[in-house]
């Protein structure tokens, strides 16, 4: 009897889902999915219905025998799944808006995966991912979880630090965007074999070397970036500022665009404040963009992924998620850039860290790239700082202790005052109380304090 391939997507009502469906359709000859389940929550039912109808049209247009299901019952969907993808946002875009606006009130960057906002997104999301893992362990214990939910690195850290579930991998479209930039800059074709030495943490990766057909082309790309011949920015929600040429010459690494938050903090904060007064926070912009996308998705004549989806910020998502599934399912032993515990593979960082780096993927799992065994010392200080922030956030998510939030907040280099850290933590905790049940006691005390004033 032929094995059936069942995939479950949690957060199926996301505007990203047509990107994922498109990826599965393109790969159907290699990845013959028999069942695809789209799962969402009650608040996302309307969007799920729209996404389901569009996905049905896309599948019919592609003429493939893929059975599509939708449900608000996660456990119904998970039974006997082979792969589970997660692309959820706890608190929806309203929560993201608070993550952005509240830090801005105190003069700090408000961003969904960095600084104070990233901390609170992690606090909301980690317990939900843990609940999903419990269901997977019961209903489909051999399944792989491919997580695209941000903050992906922090979530993967929490999973491997506080659960026994091993088949969990964090993916991100940022390295894929960097790979696409290199492919276009060097005018490579499918005949060329491209291998990239990429290392760091999620949204904090650096490229150390680039090999095309076994020959290093790194110097050529770096010189092009320094001469401003190329722009490395592939992320729609980050302004494409250029790094200083002298800095890059000395660094001898190619940083991802998210590193602008650390190397160009002053400029990024000024841009964010200006954009806030001009068009609102990124969450407010995305709300408008999503409304137009879902209006478009309801067109009964639309039966392919619309070009406009690229403006949402999820470009190459399907390449990241689908290719990871493809590599594991078909034992391809191909190169990917994922978040995993390295178990001592990197010799100058703690062995229990989750990192993002070049790996080889196949049926037996994920192996860090043999060429990459050492993190560049020049950026190790920043990586250590952010990793300790991630670990502290994971501990706070588990403990429900307000002081643990303060520790994480103060460890983050994008927050520069313990007084501001306390006030932001209070405001964010109260703003998100509906989605932070583990902090019920801390929230009750804060509410009592505010009533006494």
C-alpha cells in the first residue's frame, strides 16, 4: 500500500498560505501530498474560509489530486500527520501593533522580533507552540514540525531547552532572500552549484563564504556590496540602508538586513518614528495590505498566487518551508539554512545553544555543515548578547515571573534604561494580558498597583 503524505498547516488562514500552496503545487511531482489540512482559530475563521476557497481553485487549476481540508479543530487535523507547519501570530496583528507602538512611546524601536516587542511576541508564542507539540506527541509522534512562526530562533531555543521533542526545525525566509540575491548578482543558473557558509542566530546571520561550483566568489560579492553595486536587502519590512563600506571591508562578512537594527540603530529608530507619523507602524501598514490581499483572494477568477503577495514580506517563504519538507521526505541531503541545536558542532559557543546556520537535510534529520565549525570572533560578542536575551525570554515564558521579564528586557541591547525597561514591561504585560495566562499573578498585582495610584 502506497504511503500517504499528510501535511498540516497551523495558521492556515494566514495571508502567506497561498505562497505555501504555490510551493507545494510546484513540487508535487517530488512531494505528492495526499492530504493538506489548513487549521486556524475561531477569530481567524473568515480568513481561513477565504484562503481555503482560493487554495481549492489553485489546486484545481494545477490539476493535481491533492485533497484539501479546513478546520478549527487542531487535534482533528493532526492525527497521523507526517509534517506540521506553524505560521501563527498569537494575538493577531493587533498584538503586533502594540509590540511596535508601546516601545515607540518610550523612544525605542518597536519591532516584532527585536527588542521589547520581540520579547513579548516570544512570551505569547512559546506556550502556544508547547501546546501544539503536546498534541503532536500524542497524535502524530513521528511528524516533523517546520516552524515559520517568529521569533523563530527564540521559539526553537525554547523547544529544545524545555521539551523532549527533537523533530522541530525553525525556518526563515531571510537566508533564502540572501541566497536569491547572490544567485542574481552572480547570474547563476540551475547548472551552477551554490553553497553558502552562513552562521549566527535567527535574524542575526552573517555570510562567511560563498562557493560556486567549488570556487569561492565571496570577495567578488563583498566588493560589489561595498561599491553599492548590489543591495542585500530582501525583506520588505526593513528599510534598505547600506552598511558603511569601511566597516564591511574590515568585517569581511556579509550581514543580513536585520542587523541594521544593531549596526544602524539611530537611523532605524529615526526612520521608524517618521514612518509611524506618515503611515503608522508596520502592523498598521500590514493591516491595510492584508485587507487588499483578502479582497483580491475572494475574486472567483483568481486561481494562482497573486504577485501582490510579495509586498507582504514573505517572499521565498515557500522555498524555505517546502524545500525543508522536500529534503527530509525525499532524503535529498541538500543544503538549507535552519535553526537547530548544534550539540557542540561549533567549537567556540556553548554546546546547548540553538543557532541558525548552513545544514544538510535528509530523512535522518539535520546535520550542521562540515565546513562551518567556528563562529567569527568579531561578531561573537553581539551573538552572545542576543542569545542570552533569548534564553532569558524563554525562562520568563516558562516561569511567569515579572522579574524574569525585566532581566530579559535589560539584557537586550536595544533597551538602554532599566527604568524604561520596567515601564515598558508593565505596559506590554497589561496590553497583552489576554494572551499571557502564565503571568496572571503578575498582571493582577500590576492592576492592583495602578488602581491604588
